[in-house]
C-alpha cells in the first residue's frame, strides 16, 4: 500500500511512518518543519527513519498543508491508496497566542487534504482529531456517541471542524474517512512542549514545575505505541456507513455515510500527581511543585470509552504509565546523552 503521512517529522507521524515502513508499505511523508518546537528534534526523527531496513520506501517532502498547489501536485503525482493526516497546529493554549496558525493548518490545510483525496481516488482518509473536542462535557468516560457542541479552546473547535468537514466529503463524494480522538499521548521522541518532557527537563536540572488544577485533574495518558497501533488498525479498516443510522435519532459517532470517529485512549485515567510521582521514581529525583489553578481552555479530567474501537478493529490500548514513562526516560537519557543526577 502507498500511504501519505502528513506531519511525518512530528511525534505521532514519525512513529506511524516507521510502523508502515517496517511492515512493507511505501510511505511519502510531508512536514513543514515549523519552529513551534525544536526543529532539530524533527530532523533527528527523520534521520532515524533513514536507519530502517526499508528506508528506501520512504520519500520525504518539505511541504505545508496550506500550500494548495503543492498539495494538489503531491496527490496527482503519487496516487495514494491511503492517507494518514497527522499534521496540525498542536496545543490547546497556543490558540490564544496565535489563532491564525490553527486556521491555516487545521482548517485550510485539511480542506486541501480532503480535496486531494476526493480527486485522486484515495481509498481511505484517517485523520487526527482530539479528546479536546469533548470540551465542556462532564459525563465520563467520554464516548463517541456523546454530543461535542461545546469546545473550550480554538484547537478543540478546529478539530471538531475537521470531523464535520470529513463528514460532508464522506456524504457528498463517498470518501471513507475516519477521525481519531487521541487522548494525552506520551512516549519516546515526544514533543518538548508537552508535560512529560517539560517535567523531565525541570527535574533533571533541579527546577520547579507548574502543576495546574493543583495536581487534582486526571488524564487518560496513552502510550505512543498504542496510539500508532490504533492508527494502523483503523487505516486498514475502511470506514463504512451504519445501516442502522437514523436521522430521527442521530448517533454522533456513526453515519449513513462512510464516516467514523474513534477514541484512542488508555481507558485508565491517572491523577497528575501520580504521573509526576512515577516520573520522579524513574529519574531518581523529586521536584518542587508550584500548585496552580486550572488554565483557561483545559478540562479537569479525560477518560476514553474505547468500546467502538474494540468492536470495529479489535484493539484496546493497555500500556501502563509505569512501562511508558520508563521507556520515555530511557530514550530521553540516551537521546540527550545527559546524566540524570
């Protein structure tokens, strides 16, 4: 299978590209290599891909999703079987600082991907959504059958928009699309702007950390290998219409069109202080914690109901934070070649 992976130099895109190459697929990866975080880490991920036995099946192009003509040329030249859209302007809080970045990447960029799929006979589009779409919902666990009409951040609103845009293309043009609502992803080669990375940097250098909501919120931390397994399994399971769907009792999680959304989360929420404690254990050091209130745009708790994922593709994430954090620390120490103590 020939697969386009957008955001190939990013955290999830890198791991997804490696998985596809290792199983024998041909991968074209694109990324704009922006400076939202350290570009050298993105370049290091791409260099790591070149070490794989099947690296000859990987082509990388520096390309921005918002480049309409560039994306049109990409699709017409390569004729992809499947597309995995993981490129996006990430981060909840950044939307308050640079809202236009979200529109350029997550809205303009996504319509360019949809158009590319529509006009070039792509068999299945899988794209990153987010657990942030649940917004003001307080009923736990979050289910794909829940209403998601009250986003708390521009990032969440842009991801809900992606799901709606995809649905319109599934309905109008019969394009099978699957949206994946990722729950707090962590692991080796992760993003430096995310909590685990920031906490590790602080603990290693003896600095204090800011802990929001006084450390009382819970997150459904989900290990990167589980996220990628979910991506691949859904890619291989082309979205289909739900014959039982009714406009009189519309189910938000399925459709009369070939459209699906799935939660990919560990279904085992962990209190932030326990997460930090596990990290402290593996680093062999404790850290001073500055307890602060919940930040605007954040939700107190996340918890994924993954029954739809289990039912349709037979997979449930299950990596513990004990295993996942240890793997991250081992990678961090090796990558930066820095002693912890």
